[in-house]
């Protein structure tokens, strides 16, 4: 800084900051008031026309799922295409697909928090909301997969007239506990993060009704430091608890398969492979919903910067490569294990009647994200969006390949069979996308999409020693 | 110094009139407003050193190092969460072994419930430990913070709305042993903030109508 071009700002920087200048997390030197007003106006302003159009499209689609589930329950389980031997068909495929998507939200909110990745602050709120909505969609499937949904309480260890108790050593019961814990903890984490921002909206409200509603939701938060210290501790603990939880949930989901003796499922590689795949698919879904949101609200560009998109693309590249490695390692183990059933299972996956699903999975999950080695692809919004759509599709194919192709071809050729989805299967699944997008549209409209207080806290002037020489 | 004393006297006068205007509702405390986190931080250090106990700083976001600047210790929420986690773990053990060892013993894949088959019971122990810890973390935090609550005297101050946006405040409560309206007001004026205002327990106060800095 001795070349005489020192600006006012550079004289305010500490010597350590002068050496390495990090790119700013919020562009264009925005103030705290700017952040509050730009995030809050999304909630406060009149409903934009595109929102009405979008919700007019998504909410009828969302209705498909409850209507078809009523049809399923009132008619019988035969309206779904799953049957022996493919007894876990689309319902479990879709369950694993949706629960996997949730993992990116928890990863962003918990693991990136513990590793002090400050860039997470502008995307964590929306990603956590996405987690909740994905888990809602996921939870429907195992609930109805039990067949007699009105007997689903049998999964809970409550005393009953038959004096029967659960088998706590079953991975399916582990799943019940894992998914319900995951949903509960995700809600707690999300709501804890929302409290200070709901207080911001409360303090900006102009109408009495809004002030009352947001006032109730903000729980009387007043930003006192004696509150912040408990709050920060609670947030840290929730992050610390969510981190092993998020790794455990998809591991437990993978145990549903890995603890069986079916060739193609019985593999120790499953837990890490499933977790990497979940983060991979989840980040793709975060991009799929954040890029349109960013395009519709241009003021978000200063908070969700090209650097954020670039970093998420790198996560997709890393986890996609882990997933690709796992696919190849599965093939290697099948060959090297010299078990004829295992070898045949993988041969049928790649070259059997479901070869198209396997090929789509390989293309979408392994090949397509490799374009993110190039910076141009990571910074081009259209390219990122296209690849993230490929990954979304690819991760669905992955679960379909694991479930359907494995069950369709097990030990005895006499018990082989194909799975064909019915129209009820197809429209129930389409309906879950409607539920997901409708809930997300409602979230964008009524709650602050960006975690305002955390973004303010990463501004340079939030440092209590800002501008002081040490 | 002379100018300073003069200034203090005026401030007290206006504040007394103001309190009288509000039907003598009890005084909750005195508030002062700051523009930046840095000013709040250094002011908090001075309030701490002056020996006040019943006071608080208010900010739109948690400020790094403010606990030390205020002289308050670490939150002991973690102790509660530890107890919550232990409860979850014990609950899972009680539930699983109660059912599987006593009420309804099962032999799964040729394996009875005994010390050798404990690993298969671990996932549910883990999940319930996490679940009860997380519930304790959230609801414990709310309980320690005295939330939810309908209202608080600080909300009577019109300028306080900005606390969730970009302004920083210190409020010293009238309950504090060291509190005296004259001395505390003079002290707050010396901190370098603006809008020193007496806050009533249950009547709205405004800093806009009377400028206490004069």
C-alpha cells in the first residue's frame, strides 16, 4: 500500500487484511439497512404476477398427490404397479430421491457452519426450507407403502392390545426413527434461525394484522446480547447435532438395502456412497430452485453472488466424482468378489432390460457434472441450470436402478419379473413436485428468503474492531 | 467541563418533565443508541467497568466478543443439552431393551437379545439422543431467554424498532443498584451515543418529540 494509491478503505484495513484481500461476501458494499429492506420487501411488497401464475400451476399439481393417495387407500394397493418381485418400486425410489435432496440443506446449514464457511449465510435459509419440503414429500411414501396406512402407528412403540412390540433390530424401524428425527431437528434448526429475522419483519410491518402474526412468530425476540449468547450456543449445538444426524440419516436409508442378502444391495460401500449421492443431488436441487429465485428477484444478486454458484458447482463436481467412483467400485467388487449372483446382478444392471436407466444414471451423474472442471461452466447460469437438471434426473435414475433392477433379477430366474409403473404411480410422483414447489413459493412469499442477521454479521463493519489498527 | 455540566442539567430537567407527562408510570430504565457495532462494543466495556449489573446491549446480529465486553460468562445451555442427550439415550435403552428383552423377546436371524447383539440397537439410541438434545437446545434456549413473551418495556421506545435493522442500543434498568436517573443519564451521555431516553414500563416513549441531547 505504499504506491500512493491507498484509498480510504485500504487505510482502514488491518495489516493482516491488507496482505490477503478476500472477495467480499456481499457485493457493492451494501449496508445493513439495505439488506433488511431488500430481503424484507420481497415479503412486504404486493404479490407479483409471476407468483400468482406459478402457484396457479403448481397447486393443482400438488393436489394430485393427496387425491391419488385417497384413491390408493380407498381402492387398494393394486393401483400402484409394485408387485412381486419388485415390491419396493416407485414409492421407495421416490422416498430415497426426496430424502436425499433434503441433505444439501442440512449440509449447508450445519456442516458449513461448523467449518466456518461464511458464504453459506445467504443460501442457508432457502436450502433449509428446501430440506423440510423435500422431507415432507419423502415421508408420504413409506407411510403409504405400509399398505394399511391407518395401522402406521404400529411403527411407534406404544402398548397395544396385541401385546406385540417392534423389532428394534430392523433397519426399517431405524428408518422410522431416523427420518422422523431428521424432520423434527430440521424444523427446529430452521425455526431457530428464523426468529431474529421474523423480528425484523415484525418491526417493519405497517398493518396491524401482519404485525400481530409476525409478532407471534418472532416470539418476542428483542436482540439483547443476553439473548444472543444463548441463541448462538443453541445454534452451534444444533449445528453440531445435525452434522452426525445428516450423515446418519442416509446411512440408515442405505441400511434398508445393505443389510439384506439381495445381490446388488448387500454392499458395505452403501452408506458413504448414499451420503455423497444425497449431497450431490441436494446441491443440484438447491441450484434448481435458487437460480430461478435469483432471476426473479434481481436484488438477490448482491447476496447470492456468482461466487456462491461457483462454490456449489464445485461441491457438485466433488460429490459427483465420489458417486462415479462408487459406481465403478461396485462393478469392481462384483467382478472381484467372484460371486456369480453378484456378477449377474451388475451385468443385468448395465446390459439387462433396464440398461436405459443405468445408462441415463451414468450419463447424468458421472459425465455431466464433469463440465464443472471448466470455470466457464461454473459461472454460466444457463449451463449450471442445465447440469443441475441432469443431476436431479440422474439421482432419481440411480435410486430406480438400485431398487427396480435389483429386485427384478434376483437368485431364481423363475422369480424374475419387470416393473411397470401405473398412471397412479406416475401422477402421484408428479404431484410431489407440485407439493414441493407450492411450499417453496409460499415460503418465498411469506418468510425472509435470506438469513438477514447472518448476512449482516459477515459485513466488514459488523466486526467490533472494524477500522481499528491493532 | 463546565459546558458538560450545563448540558447534564438540561437533560435531567427535560427527562423529568417527560416522565411526569406519562402519568408517572414507573421507569423501566434508560436507553442510548449507537450507530455501529464498534461504538456499541466500546460503550459496553465502559458500562461494565462502571459496575452496572442489570443492563443489556441490543444489536441486529450477535457481535463477536460482546460477552467479554459485557463481562458476562458463557451460556450454560450446553449443560442442559447434555442432560437432554443423556435422557434421550436412556429413553432409547429403556424402550428397546424393555420391549426386546422383557415384554416381547424376539430372536432375529437366529440371534437373541443379548450383549452380542447390542450393535443392532445403536441406531435408535443415536437418533433419540440427537432428538432430545435438539429439542432441549431449542426450547432450553427459549426458556433461558424468557421467550416467548408478549411484550417488553424496551418496545415502548419508538427508536428501538431499528434494533432488528441497523441500530445498536444499550439499556440500563432502573432496578440496578447503581442506577440513579441523574448520574446514569450523565454517564450514558458520556458514552458517545445518541438519543438518551428514559423508557417507561407501560407507556410509549418517543425520542423524536424531545431531543435529549439538546
